[in-house]
């Protein structure tokens, strides 16, 4: 009886659709390396439709934190990723910063769909740490207001994605002459800045210093101080709605004294929430139904105040919280009043800014 030798198929022999289906389920780090396998794989993995399909399939899975690290000269040289999914928390790998990002004044101010929004004294930079693709955006002309915008202590910014136009919007807010709030957004599609209607004359909110723009439910969010008609100050959440290009306010779970309170917004795990610390123990709240004030719910997670624990974000399904502790150089997880996992940050600022980050192969749209 004749015997036939079984032929082993190599990945090169797989039908294109089958190969595409397999690659769509692999992590971004592996896909980026696989571009070197063959011209066919390079073409497939460089296709914008493949990148979008892969992101849609893996979005909100395996989220990470990212922070910048300085070299001996004082400039930022590397970015580190911290994996927070699953039962552990640990460094994933290091990324060398693009040359344009290496500046002592560089700061993280936002994150969206795998892109990190950075600012320095001269420009804004939208950068993909996986592909190293970036776009530099000049600040709007502020000479008329005689305002040093990038260095303003009231500066805040963020980046969001407009699905209907496949566009990324960069939003910045600050204080201009006569202490009036000032808000503008930049469209990558049109390559232009526009002032947000109502952000100047009709919106008495002052964004807090040194915070990230948190993206949730097609909107970018910041904490701000609102001045009422009776000159009373109160904390509110400012939301920039991406589809309508408008600003609105979201009340906190309950009023807070602006003179004796620490608070910060929290995202991740499909949740929108915040932590509050005043004269009582720190509390974590989530908004179960977006923009419905009565839906604020306090989580049953006790933060050990005596250890100096500061919540950063939700992890996985939102039942776990990633926190800083000690001198802000150590990360830990909290859930059901239990703490586990430990990750010591690499050499960086004494108070590093960490941002939620989802890996992607996405590229940015070209201006028309």
C-alpha cells in the first residue's frame, strides 16, 4: 500500500481570510513584530481596515497604565507600560520616546484609542507608542490675549475620537484676560482650531491644574471650579460632548468644600467615577447611568487612609481599583477591602502622571 507523506502547512499557505482571522486575535506587540515575516503579512498588518477591526475586537481588553521616565540629563527618554489586567500588576515593557517627545517640559494630558496626548512648552503631540507614529500640533495664536498658554497653571487638555467623521479632536482649556474661561478644540481632519461656543462668555468654570482629560461615553471630562451667581465656589465635572462640540456640567455625588477637599476622576473597567477625600475617609463613587445625578453610587471599597493610598483607575470589570501608595512610587490593587499586587515605578518624577492606555495599530487621519 502506498503511503503519502503528510504535508505540513506553513502560515504562508493559509488562505488570506483565515490568516486575517487568526491575526486579529493576537496582541498588538506580536502583530508589530510579525510585519517582518513577509510582504503579504506586512501589507495585511499595515492596512487601516485591519487596524480598526483589531482595535474594535480587543478594545478595553488588557488595558495598561503608561508613564514617562527621565534620563540623567533631566529630559524624558522612555515610557513604561504597566499591565493591570488579571490578578497581577507589573511592568510590561519599556518604550523609547520619539525624539520630538524628549523635552524636560513634556507632560501627559490625555489618551484615546492607543494615542497619548503630550504637551510641552512649544507644541502638542499626539503619539502612538506602539507604532511610534505621531502628529505635532501648534498651539493656537494667543498673542492677542498676552497669555503664556502652555505654562498656564490653569491649563487642561484632552483628546477624543469622533466616529461619524473618523476624526480626532484635541481640546484645551485655560484662563485668559479678566479671568474668563477659554476653550478651543483642534480637528485633525480640518487641521484647524475652533473656539468652543459658550466656553468663553457663558461658561463660568475654571479647570483645575494638572489633570488628564478622561474619555467616556463620547465625551472628554475634567474637574473644575464653578462660580455661582452668589459668588460661591463649588466643584463640578466639565464634559465636552464630542458629537455636538458643546460643554456641559455634571454635578458631583454631593457638594464639596473647595478649600478642604481632594478629588480626582477615575476611568477604566468600563466605568466612570471619582474618588473624594475631605474630613472623612476617602470614598470611591461610580455613575451607574451617565449624566444622571441620582445614579452616583458609593463603592464598598475601604481605602487605607493611614498608608496614603490614592486611587488612580478601575481595573477589569470595575470591581477592582488600582492605587498609588507611599511616596507615589508604588502601585497596588484593591478589591473587597483586600490589597494585592505590587509594582514599583522606574526612575521618574517624584509625582509621575499615569494614564490609562490601550494598545493599537491605528494611524491618524490626514487633513483635507
